[in-house]
């Protein structure tokens, strides 16, 4: 015997079907007898869609893993151990988080300052990096992120009040433009830095290709003109483009940060399209800013009240079928998080877990809407 359906229920079903993604008919709507399991999970996230992720300490306990799972996070990234990495070491980390329902998709590698500055001993450092990439590949880690700063001008950050008094992170180059080079770093030109990173990439990218690992270089952030006397090779869009030409390989990619893109005065959608169509986006940072002077003065804000059209950025990533991690980073400091310290001492105005809940919810809404409309 068929169930009776009121006119109101019928009109609700018709309306829902009109806005449902293709493949979900009115008879498949949740709450009806013909409901299918696939209809319950209506948003078709899958292998060819982005993976929302959060950073986590490699030593994180089960409580934090559970908190991530509660807000729909299944993928994480973290800082890696000291180089050289060992396969057993990376496999153990991946397995521990897998037991908590979390897939580790990205580890940050560091510990090669002689390589960055082109000093004696860099070949030994590079060999450690090469061995680390091999270990990561054997363990099944798909992406390794890294930095190549001569100096990161974090001295220019300060806290600025935002809406309702929430903490924003601001940067002003005028505050720090005259700071001298640090003795242990020195001052370096773009020519030096390009020479050093070219030497590095030509040594490690072939190993990354063999190991089925992608490398993602994060751009200079903040992208100031000079950083304690040093030029910044990843502080301009031309620099980003030049990087991927040094060694033509999908393993030689970038972390596409739509916040830094706007800090440069560039359109994140166009930049995303440039690198995405070349399959060189190996990781994504998803955040918003308000820029007063490109490169020099800006504020990091909530994802919904900056200059970036975050939905347009997400739609472009979905259109490209970008399948790797998106990190909705740099949460704002909310009152509920005031008792939590910022993630780093040089990151004033940054928040904690509650701020991440906001960022994740916003990013997931953007992603699901982009998938459905694609």
C-alpha cells in the first residue's frame, strides 16, 4: 500500500528536487521510502575533489584527533621530523593517525640552511633531503612542503582588532624595512637565491618523481620587497612562475596561497588557473586578506570579509579537479579562544580551535557549493 503524501509534503519534495544535484531524483530524497545510501551523502566529494585539512602536531593525542573528526576533518598536515627521515618513522606516524581516522597528506621538511645560503656542506644536507623523500615515498606520503626563505620578515606582524574585537594579524613594512641583516643569515640577492634553489631542485626533483612524491614550495609570506636586506625569490608572481620552469615536473610545484596572492596585488582566480592548468598546485592555503599597499601593508581577516572572492577560488580548484589538500589556515582570535596561545609567537592575532571550526565550516560550505554547481 502506497503511503499518502500531503500536498505540502509533495511541494517540498518537488522544490528539493529542483535544487538537488543531478542524479538525485525526488523519489530518492532522504526521508522517503525509496531513499538510497548515496542520497544521504548528497555531496559527491571523492577522489577528484579537494580534501579539507588542518595542521596537527605529530604527537597529538586521541582527544585532538576526535575533535578534528567531529568537525568533518579526515585529512591532516604536519611538520616532519629531523632529516634524514626514515621509512619506519614516517610509516609509524601515518599509521598512528590512520588509527584515529585521519590521513596524513603533507609534511613540512626543513633543516637545510646551508643549502638555502649556498654554503659548504650543502651537498650533505641535500642528500639527507633526497633520502627523506625516498622514505616518504615508500611510506606513502604524497606531498612534502618546504620553505626557501633567506629571511622571513615576521617582525612586521602585529595584532589589529577586527569585527567585534576579534584578533586580526596585520603587516606593515614601514615598521621593519630598515632592520639590518642577521649575522647568521647575511644579505642575499635574487641572483644568489635563484642559483641556490636551482641547485637544490635539480638534485631533489628527480628523486621525488621516482618516489611518487610532490614537492610544494610555499611563497614568501610576508612578500615584502626586502627581508632584512635579502631579496625574496618567491615574493612576486613572476618568481612563482619561474620556479616551476627550473625543473619541468609535476613534482616541482607550489603551495597556492590565495591570501599571499592577494598580498601581491594579484587576482587569486587567475593565478590559481595559471598553476592549476599546469598541474603545479601541490597544496593549497585558503584564507582572505585586506590589502592597503601590495607587498607592504595588509591585514589577515575572516574568510568572509576580505577582498578575495573565496567562492570563485574554490570553484576554480573544483573545476580543475584539484584532488589534494586545502588548508583553511590562519584562524582569527575569537574570545572563545583567548585562553589559547597563538600558533607561533610571531603570529599575533591568530586563534585556536574555535577559530578553526569557523574556517572549516566556511570552507566546506564553499567546497560543497562549488562541487554541486560544477
